[in-house]
C-alpha cells in the first residue's frame, strides 16, 4: 500500500512540473509590444531622431538622405499647402524613418513644431504625401494640499507640478496675499487640471479651479467665476463672493523679500546717519522686472543722486507711487501705464548698497506706509450671480477643506 502511495505522489509531481514548464514556456514566447509613434511601427524602419541646427533647412536635411532621383524643389512645391518649409525653426525635433536595407532610403520625414503638432512627409509612394496631425490631449484633475514646508515654488516642484502654476497663483492672489510673507506651516489646497499628450506625456497646467492659502492666520479662498454666463471674462472671488482684485497690487516685485520697512528713523546704510525712510525696500536680483501696482500716468521719470533711476506714477487725485534705484527705466514721462505693467528693472543706482527697489506711496500728497494702508477693493457679487456662484463652489470648497485637513 505504501509503495502505491509513493508512486501516485511521484506521478503527480511529474505532471505538476510539466505544467509549470509549459506555463514558463508560454511566458517566454509572449510577444513584446512594438513601439508605435506618429502612427508608424518603429521596428519596420531604421529610425533617426535629431533636432534642427543653426543653418539647417528642410532642403539640406533631406538632400543628405537617400531620396533617389527626386528633386528637393519638386518636393517643396508638392508639400507647400501643408508645410511651409521656411517655418521650420531652430532646435525643433524631427524624425527620419528610413528603409532597413543597406541603402537606408528616406521613407518618412516627421517635423514637430511643438509638443502637440507634427507634420508627416511620406516618400514611400510615387507621389509625395504630406499631412498635419494633432496628438490627442487628455485633461486630468488633481487636488493637492497640506502645510507649506518650503516656498510655494518648491512645494509645487516637489509635487511634480509645472512651475508656471506658482506664477498663475501669484497673479490671482496679487491683490490679497504677499507671498513673501507665507510661512512654513501655513495651510494650503489647490484644485487644478493638467494636460497629458497621448494620455502619458505631461504638458503642463490647464487651469486652476479652486484654491486657498492661510495668510496671517486667515484662510483666503479663490474661485474663478464669470458673472456674465455669455462672456469669457473670468475673475476670482473668495468663498463669500467678494472679489480678490483690489485697487493696488501688494508688491511691485513677485517673489522678493522686504529688506527694509517704512520708518520715521532708520540708520541709512550709505550716508551712515539716522533719518526717515519713507518707503519699503524689496530686495531682488539685478534685472528683476518692476511692475506698477496700479494703473495711472507716469508723472516723473529720470535720475537723481539719491533716488538713482526712478519712476513716479500718478494713479488718481488721491494716490501716487514711486519706484527707486532702477538699473533701467522702461517708461517715459506722460505715458499711461496699466496695472502690473513692467516699468523698469531692479538695480542699485543712487544711494543703494545692493540691488533692490524702494517703493514709496502717497495718499493725498502725504507719504504713507503702503503695508499699513487699507486700500479700496472691488465690488462683490449680488443677486442671482451670487446664488449661482455659491452653488457652484460648494463641492469645490468641500474638496479643498477635506484634503487640507488630512
């Protein structure tokens, strides 16, 4: 009986091993997916990837390939309605698909002017065929949040988000948040959409749907909304429907730091004496753009020994601002400027020990501390618009609050 049992076990083991070997063989022979791009199977060609170099033209690129008895002039004429070869630009990528034989005849030329668009010139038939294609784009939605452990730019970078989103956020909050004063540990949450080419290649941020930042102990929300449903004009509002757009920007420079504040008695670093400092100094690298904090007319533009290169802007009968120590002035006296317009570049001209802009603010002809001033704000929503807005943001606000509290 024992002998019979041993024989059965051995036979079962042999059968199991055979099945395992068969499964292993199946895995080994399973075909590997072939790479396909631009609608072509790369395995069918000799593939060359390159970029347009200085001095390159469409003509000299294909002339250096084996194109048989075709003439470049005729090829350019045949494809002109699809691709103007003079529009080919330096440093843009192109791909050559050539025959796999020893001659390496050019069969397909592919040019990519941007991440989405590509042109195909097909030489495989008697007549040259040219066409333009747009790669499919997928929009994906994402919400991030928590507490700031470093700057906003670094936080977004660590989350593998396009750096341009920081600039978009700074522009949205330019009237209500001085991003230089955000601190580590401040809470935030952002809901936004991103573009992906062919569902896999990241192509940047599409739009910001909602956000909040903790600033000086207060949560400031931002929701995009068009008060006119038939218009594309979008403004940003807080959770109560109040506009985030104030009359003045918080700072004339993005992502800078305050190096000296408004003071009635400050030790001057150049003159070595105690005197009033009637402005706010924003330190930044030389050449950083300086923007006017509100629309107006350039009242003064020039140079003095103390101010260096400077610009003064009159905004209305009440307010004026001045920007000192520029390395370069970009506007002229009498010129009308819009809010956020670049009027000069950071420098250290005049009485300055390093590159910065001294930002001065006048109210009714008296210099005041811009950081302490309560500036006018825009009009909030009312009536049906407000009801429609509050209904729209309800799920967005819930989502922001939920992720920030995780």
